[in-house]
C-alpha cells in the first residue's frame, strides 16, 4: 500500500463524555501508537494500552480509532501519535522470489519512521539555514550543573557564569547567585543593616528601638532607628548631603524636651539654616531628610496630642520654645496668655492653651495680632501662626451642662475680658448690658439650657436681641430684685431700651424702664419676636408725645404680660401699648397695674393694623393718670377683647369705637 498522508499525530480536547477519538493515519501495529493526556495543571501522563484505552484499525490505510475506558475530563488535552520501532526486520535471500508485500510493508515502516523523526525535528530548536555547521557541543553534565545556557561570541551554545559577551549574570551579582542560602545572597547584596533585617527566610524593614539618656550624633547606620530619650538630650545631625534622600529616624521625648541641632547648611522644616528644633516632652516625631547639598529635614508626627500639659500661672509670655506644647493655666487666679508678633514665631507654630481651673475664672488672651477674649473653665484653644498672623482657631463656644447665669453690674463690673468674666457679681460682673448680651450669643453653646442674666444698677443703653443664642429656645433677662435694674435708652438716636426681633424669645423680670428725658420706646417688638413681661416690671416716663412702653413693628409679634406691673413717673408716654402691625398682646387676668406720680398718657391701647389685644378678667388699675388719655383707639380690622375691664382702663376719653359697635372700614371691633 502507499502512505499518502504526512499526518502522524492528532490532538483533541476532552469534554468529559466522549470516549472514542479518530486515528486518521496508518499504523502497522497497536504498539506503534502512544496516547498521552495533559491535565489542567500541565501534567502529562502516558496512558496504558489495554488498561486505559483500546485501539482498532492497525494496518488499515485509513487508520482507526482510540477508545478510552473512561472519558477524559473536560479541558484535558489528548495527544495520539505514532512511534514506530527503529528497527529493520525484513531478511531477503539470494535467488529467492522477490516478496513484494514484505518490501512494501518495510517501506511503509520506513516512511512512518521518517515521519516520526520529522515530528521530533519540528519541536526542536534549530539555527538559521544560513549558519555553517557543525555547531559546538555542550560540556558534560558535571560542568553544566547550576550554570546558565548561553551562546558564546560565535553564537555557539555553551554554559556560563562569567562576564564575557552577553552573559546573564554580571560580575557584581556572581557572589549573589553563588550564595548557597538566602542569608548569604542578601548579605552579598548589602541588604542587611541600615534598617533591614534578615530572619533567614524573609527580608523586611526593621526599626531598632534604642533607649538613650545622653546626647546623640546619629550616623548613616542609624537609619530607621527609634530613639527613646529618657531625659532632656541633644541630637546633632549629620550634614544632609552625606546621607540620602529618605534617610529618617524617630525620636520619642519620653523624659524631657529633646533639642535637635542640624548642620549649619541645613534647616529643619521652616526654621532657618542651622537653627535648633525642639521636640517637646511627650512628643513622638520622625525626622526625614532630602539628602540635598543645602539639605532640608522634615518633621512628621503629632507633637502636642501626646504630651503632658505644662502648668503655668500669672502672665505666660509665649515664645518659639512653646511650639507644639500644651499650656495649662491652673494657678487658681486670673491669668493671661500673652503672644508675641508672628514674626517672632516659626511659620509652623502651634500650641494648645487650656484653662485648667476648677473655679469659674476666665482667662485673658492678648498680644500682637490677637484681640482679647475670655477662656472659660475647661476651654482649650489652638493657637497658630497663620501666614504671619497669630490666630486662635476652632470653635470658641463653651458647652454648657447646666444653666449659665451671667451678671451685669453698672457700678462695679467691667467689660474688659482680662478683668471680668460675667460669671459672678461685683468686680467680675460685666459693666454693660451689651457685653452680657454678646456673651450670650458669642461665648456659649447653651445645650438647651436657659441663660439667666441678673443685673444691678442703672443702665443707659440700647440693646438689640436678634434670634436666640446657640442651642437655647428662651433666655431670661432679669434684675436681681424689683427696682434694682433701671434701664434707659442711650439717646434720641437710639430711642428704645430693647429691640426684640428676628425670632428672639425674651423673658423680662424685675426690669424697670425709664426714658430718662428721651422720647423713647421701652420694648420694640419686631418680626416674629416673643416678649414675656413677668413679675417685678415697671414702666417710667418715655416721653409724650412720641414715646411708648410696648410697641410692635413686624408681623407675627407676640407679647404676654403675665404678672402685675407698675407705671412710674410724671412724663408718661404717648401710648402704653401700640400695635401698628399684625401682632398679638395677651394680658393676664387678676393682676394689678399700679400707677404712681400721675403720669401723662396719650392712649392706653392703640391698634392701627390687623392686631389682637386680649385682656383677662379682673384686672385692677390702682392710681390715676393725667386727664385727657384715651382708653383705646382701635383701627380696622383690629380686635380688642376687654373681658369686662372697659370701665377700669385708665383714661378720661372714651375708647373708639365703642364696645360692641359694628366695625367699619376704618375701625376695628371691641368686645366688652
């Protein structure tokens, strides 16, 4: 027969179910076929005929098939190839008939051998056909062991560890490659030391911890060392250029301030060349350099969050040596933290100032570029050099656990925050009402508590309440006792004692107002203001014409008179209560309004726009006013509810319109 196909091997991929695979080429006997299977890990296994598979089709020109006992696993690669014996078994005798079948069979075998050899050559590494043979042979196994397969200068194969030609290993790496252990190889590379550690298996960054109590001069070998200083010491640094970019060491100031002295050519952070840097007691920092000719050292860490506070008293003058420190004032007496100009502090200056008193004593903070302010018990402020300005940063409000009570004393108090804090009577009280108001709004987080303001003396001021202090709904504005707090407006340019507006809710008690000869309004209610008049209040002279006791000028106003009150003084006012806006005034029943000195009044109740004034029953008016006062003047469409008090309301002129009369376009409605 003839062998027309050059195929001598077939490859398939198993699917887990197929067991029969074609052999589409001629083979003389089953032993000529080799079957190998490669699993998904790359392991190749030669299968056994008769155990793992059977064959059919030997001697057939079309070939046959291979049948596996068990289907190959999905993804496995199956190779079926022919490997004929490399022998010649045909023997011919002289003068015998020429056995054509035997010759053809032997020729067929020779062809299969040629095809097998070709399959080997096809998988071999060959040189270019232009190369001139013969190529040199490789040295014996004993010479080749542990060496690299390379090519010499002529391109012939060889093995090498030397540096000639394009060698794979350089001279510097020869000791590393020749090292019998990892430790020897790493030592040959110079990896041990300088912050590296070899445990025989792993090589990793290592930080040596060294406890010291004497001055230090770190070297290159100190890289990544952590020094724990058990007392105040000095570190003298090498010139940065003798080290390298990234060299670093740690310093723990465990027993005192540590002074770091750089080379005269180097600087630390923003300090000048050769200027010392102080690591404060309790701080942990890392020093790192860029290794430059005029080198820079960088300081990383949290120098003031991990140290013990430094106690101070009296006036503490802050200097650059306090950089990174916590300064705690705990002398038991009023003290001052005094700061210099920013130019005298490093650019990265920061320190924490703390009021550590157990008694409610304020602290003064002053100095160039800083205004004075109070530092209340338990408060702490961070002070920084902010691009040339000494600045206090962070929230300044003190969180109040219980109700805070502030005091204003017109004769003994002071508005200087370095003298008074408003937290008690006498010399520590504020002098003015506005100073106390500013404290309420500025200095405290009231945490839902009600601030109480107690006052003594005569105050000539105009005060504006706009909204509420932080986190409180209502605050109480009280005199220490009835008649102890007399309030007068500043002048004709500020013709009021208090403006209450923009959502402010104020409780007044023991407050006596008086115009002091100025045409004024005691309480002007604006926007959505709420004012409660409680016990002990009184109204004096506020000018007639033009003045008044309670007036509104915004929509949504509410005024509640909850207790007996008094009218004092002969000057009177144009209006006792005036509501030229959409407002509501509620006056409690069963109270007494005490009138003394026969004041001159224009109108007791005046309503010009839609508003409501509602009186409780049983109100007593004691005393008299000058004749000519109108009881009420109600403009449309306002509403006045008298609850049976119409005849008692002060005034010799009848109210308009009369109680019960039908309202008109210009008059409101009055209910008796």
